[in-house]
């Protein structure tokens, strides 16, 4: 079986790649951004026609935290729309009948009831700080649903909660909250600082899923027999939430990261910075009913991620 992993150098794509490599009978196809620009329609068409994969896993995306989403909204909506449209359509044109697209929990409205169920999609206003990215991810879901309805293919979507783990982006400005906290507290402990200031009030609650769990969930959903997947979804509501079903406040997370990194100073909040959505907790009952749930605890995942960070500092984006 030929499996094309789009975004294999990213955190999620890399984890999926590692798990696929442990399987027998899989021929993995991968291209770096330098070799294949997924926003280039002609290049993606040529690639798909030449390789003709049996399965496509779309883990490629332009991603970033609140600051990056605020500063580069045009880049986030354009790049992600182009990646999804090109990969999904050109996969179809090349005869690919099985595709798995990875989205994001930001697709749900800002004021949605918690935990967030799959049927909350498009029921309210999105969080303004990442609306362009969210619209692109919603479009990816609807592309898959539309190709399924019109052409009878089997294109599936999984919506992960906040991810972290080996291969994450630890950039001080453009990273997500958890890797940003790991780097900030590590540097504060190293430099023996007396205080670390975290963005916002510290009260928003977030759910965190280790990337190895996400990779396992993705392959689990990809492997589900079509009759099982169809029985648990709907042609107009085909995406599946992936998460742990538990959350933690940003302040509590900061305190846990401080303990793991050895920081002993004060933790101060900055309410002048944006909080983002007050709470984002996934309802994962649909996936659990299918037979999968997360196995890596937050404490275990944080400790292993910090170890990876320490081992790879010289290779990280700075």
C-alpha cells in the first residue's frame, strides 16, 4: 500500500510517519516543502499523477499560536485553503479513494457549550484571534464531505485538541502555548530569574493531547472499516474529535511546567494580553465508542517533551 503523508516533517506528520514505518507492507511517500509546495496547484497535480498513492494523510498546515494568528491572518487562511484544496482535489483526480485530513479544535464557535461536540460545528461565532485559520480548517472538512457525497470516495477528517510533543515549535513568539511555556520556564530557571509573566489572565482552560496519541488515533480512524466509520458519522457531519476529555487552566499548566523545568520564582499573569477562547474541551465520546482513547497522561507527556527539548535545543527554531 502506498501512503502519502503530507507534512511529514511537522510534529503530527512526523509522529504518523514513525508509526507507519513500524508497519509491514507500507510504502511511504513523502516530500519536503522544498521538493513540493502544496500551495502550488500544478506542482501538486504533477506529483499526484506521478505517484498515484493508495491513501493520503493530510497533516500539512500552516500553524501557530495567538500572536502568529493575529499578525499573519492572510497567510493562515490562504496557505491552509490552498493546501487543502490542492491536496484533496488532486488526490481525487489521481484516483485516491481513501484520505484522512487533520483539522483543529478551533473550528468550533467561541461560546459553544462544553465539552464541544461534533454537531456544534457552524452553530455560532468563531474566536476572533484565529478565525481565518478556523475557516480554512472548516473548509477542509466540507471539502472531504462534498467529495464523499458527489464522488463516493472515503475522505475522513479528525479534529485534534491542542497537541504537543517531540518535534514541536518552541519559537518564543510563534509557538503554541505549551511549547512556549516550556521554553520560557526553562530559560527562566537557567538564568535564575525571579519571575515569569504568562499571557492573559491564566483562567482559560485547555485540553492537551500528546502527538503520539494523536498519531495513533489518526491511524485508528484511517483503518476503521467504512461501515463502522459511516455508522458513527453522518454525510453532513463526518469529522471526529480527538482528545483526552480532560482540561487544565493555563495558570495550572504554567505551574506544572515550572515544577518540571525547575523554576522556583513567581508566576505573574498579564491580563492586557488576549486570553483567546475561555474554554476548549473536546467531547470524545464518539471516538471512545469506536474503541480508541488516549493513553499518555499530561504529566508523563510534559516530562518526555521537556527531555526531548533539552536533547534538541541546538536544532530548534529560535
